[in-house]
């Protein structure tokens, strides 16, 4: 089962421990992880279900390029990491 983890910067708002989730896509993996911490959804996804501008999602250390298309296939050994992206100059 894929492993989903939220960075400490997000967990300070909503505690959500790392999880193994039964999911075949990134969208399913995030949805299942939000079951354990429903408030986290608001921090990660916007009203249309896309990844928010100041959040980055990685699958096996590779950042997803399309914030709206979360139907990225996942294998049982994949690792998903959700972090708060840094912006500014």
C-alpha cells in the first residue's frame, strides 16, 4: 500500500501521522489520508480539488507537475510526501 506523509509544517496546523493507504491513484491516496484528518484537506486542496499554490506533492521524491490532475497511478511501494512550498524572494 502507498505511504502518505505530511510535512511537519502542515502537521502543526492539523496532526496527521504517516499512513499506509489502500489506493491506486494519488487522488485516492489523499482522500483516504484526509479520512484520518479531515481538516487537512482544506490546507492541501482548493475548492476545485486541485493542490493549493503553496503546497507541493511529491511521489517518490518527484514533484507532481499538474496540480489539478491527481489521477496519477500509484504502486503499492510508492511514497507520497505533501509539503508546504516556500515562496517569495
